[in-house]
C-alpha cells in the first residue's frame, strides 16, 4: 500500500514560517551581541575608573613622600637660593660689557706722545 501525503500548508505559508524563524534567530543574536557589548562597556568603564583612582592615589602618596623627604633636608631653601644665584651668574657674566680691558688696549694702541683728555663709550 502506498500512502498518500497531502500538503496542508501552501508554499507561501511555509516561507512565512521560515522567515519568522530566521527573524527570531537574528533578533536573538542581536540581543545577545548588544548585551555582551553593554557588559563589556560597563566592565571597561569600571576598570578605567578604578585604575584612574588608584593612579591618582599613588601619585598623591608619592607627592606626600617626596615632600616629606625634601622637608627633611636641612637648609634646603638656602641651598636652592644659592644654586639659583649661581645659575644666574653665568648669564650675567655673559651679558656684561668688557670695559675693563679697554684701558689696557687703549694704552697699547695710543701713540706715546698723544694724550687722552676725554673718552665717551656707548655700549648700546
């Protein structure tokens, strides 16, 4: 005996059901991907804020420790003042005019029988 099969659902209805299954899979995957991305975002946000707070705390502790170390050095202000003055001495020495050597060279350049009664120098 051969059995006869009847197609009770037309092709349009079968395609519609198949489309709904695909649509529900796509929506499900999209929801999973969105949830995972939101979870990753929240995780990264928490890590970032946690790391920043720790870094700021560590920097603050390091500043406090360095300040205590510097305050423990005796006569630090006086040493720094002398050091700064020594640093500015070089620039002051470089910018001064060499007028002290002028009289030495002037006596060598001027003839012996000539005399100078007035000398004006403009360093501008």
